[in-house]
C-alpha cells in the first residue's frame, strides 16, 4: 500500500499542468506519413534533414552531478552517430536540453515547452519526475527514455528504459551478500530515500528477503537534502544492522556515510547505483568506504577494453570529448543513446518520425545489444519486454577510474529471473 500511495502522490503533482496543456496539443499536426515506408515527412522535431531529441534533466542543484554527465553521454553517443552520417546514414541528430532541477513539476513544465520541438526525449532523469510526466506521455504518444531504473518502466509503452531495474539490483546485491560473501544469518537493514525511488529499492530487498529467507531487521527513511541523519543512523546501529542497503543520490549518500563514519557505524553498505559519484572516492571518506561499501550498478570498470562496448565508448570519448572524466552516469547516458538510435533507425525504416511513428517503432524493436556496457534488452511490445537481470557488484577502490573496482561482473541471482514487472497504477 505504501508503494501505491507514493506513486499516486507523485503522479498527482502533474495533473493541473497536464490539463493546462491540452489546448495546445489539439492545434499541432502529428505529421509523418502513417508508417508506410519511404522517406519520412517533416514533423515535430524533424525538418526533413535534422532529428531533434529532448533532454529533461537537472543541470542545477544537488542532482546536477548526475544530470550533467548523463547528458554528456547522450551528446557523445549522437556526435559519434553524426560522424558516421547520422540516422540511416543521412539524418543528423541534435539535442535540446532543459533544466528540471530534479523536481516533478518543473519536469512537466519543461516537457510542455519542448514536446512540439522534438521527436522524442532521450533522457528524463528521476523516478518521481518520470512518474509525474507519464500521464502526459501516454496522452501525447511521446516516447521518453527514463534515466531511472524503476521496474514500473518496463511495461510502459511510452518509455524506453535501459539497464536492469533497481529491484533487480537489490535482489542481486542481497543474493551475492548472502550466498557469496558470508552474509547468511546476518542482520540486514535498509536506509531509503522517502519517495518512489526509495520504495523501488525497498521492493527489491523485500522480494529478496522472501526468496532468501531473511527478515529486514530495520528500515529508516530520509528526505532529499536532509543534513541531519544522525537519528536514523543511530537507530540502525542500535538495531545491530550488519548490512544496510542504501537508496540515495550522491549528495545524500555522502551525508549518510559521513555521519555513519563519525558514529563508528561500519556495516556492509550496499548502495543502489545512483548513490555513487567519483568525488566520494577522493574524499576523506575514501578509506571508510573502501572498507565498507559496495555499489550495485551496470557494466564494467571505465577503460576495461575486454568489454567491446567500453572499448568503443572510450575511443569515442577520446575523439569527441577528451576532457570527459571517467563516470558511469556518462556510460548510462551513452547507453540511452544506443537504445534511442535503434528506435530512430526503425522509425526511418517505417517512414514515420512523428510522435506516433516513434512510438510504433519502439514497439517493433527486437533485442538491442549494449556490447557489455549493460546486458542486452529485449524490447518490442511493452507487455513482452524483458530487461537485463544482471548487475555488477563494484567495490570502492580509489585507485581505479571513477573510484570503483569490479568485484563481480554481471552477477545474476536465480531470483532476479523470477521478478515480475507490472505497470504503474496512476
């Protein structure tokens, strides 16, 4: 019930803005040629030569540390595509950015400003912002790629997710801890952001607890931007937590880990992927984190040329963005570009780059390979999609690029395969 309540609250924030935009939509021609093949006609975001994609991301505020590298990954991917001639070898791609400040209402506002200027959105950052936007995406038939890994996105036809969902990350992390790292019988707890993002991680932990036969000893919550979490950390410590699954973004994760270090609380931390940023591995917390923290994410270490997708990405970075620092948010944005390129290629093949044409193309995709940067994603009709079920367990290693070393590459719990995906109840 808690999960459904948070979903409803996040979606409700957008309803007034959604209604206010209805009149404008009715005046805009859909464009396209009905998907009959041949050269696509001019339409919103396509002038016959250039395809425009939108990005809705925090470029200011505390979560800009994620939004900026994600967007750089989007840009570099499509710059590489453009160097080869563009989509279908002839249509160049441009990206239009808008700052959402990680706030659902601002995300909806910026969407309404850009939606008739782009064919689709290659990035929308955040679980709550994506959920707030979803009713309008469904109504407008606009495709968007969430920079968020909630399991609900899998069954949504207007969303183009990449990577293993947060729930899968949690299941794989707990399975690895219990079965591969002597965590059996240990007291396992959670510390989660008090919103739909936090609840996604908790849902995965609860599923793992049922399958692996443990009980969650203690759950504590915090609000985004909270500066004082000493009370919650003390409660986790008093509960005897030997492992804590953390759902946070980097600024809050730094506050939490700094408080834990001061209070001499050193459980095995397992952090959902958006908790990490390389500055943490260079900070005074580095030694503490090196001893206590794992980060559950996608892919491999930056520069690992044994993985074809990483070798290609590093080559493109060196050529197109040589000052880009190692960053797995960059890699996520790069992966989003790969998925969106596949959709655009299919849309051109079908002869329709309109919003409806892009949506139709996404529904006709097969499996897209990410060359090891994340596992392959089986697309197609939303009800038949099958996302990656593998996660990489990283350990903090300040000597490595981005401060993370590969502990276990693409670990897959048998229980991750059993997790079923459902649509969001808006």
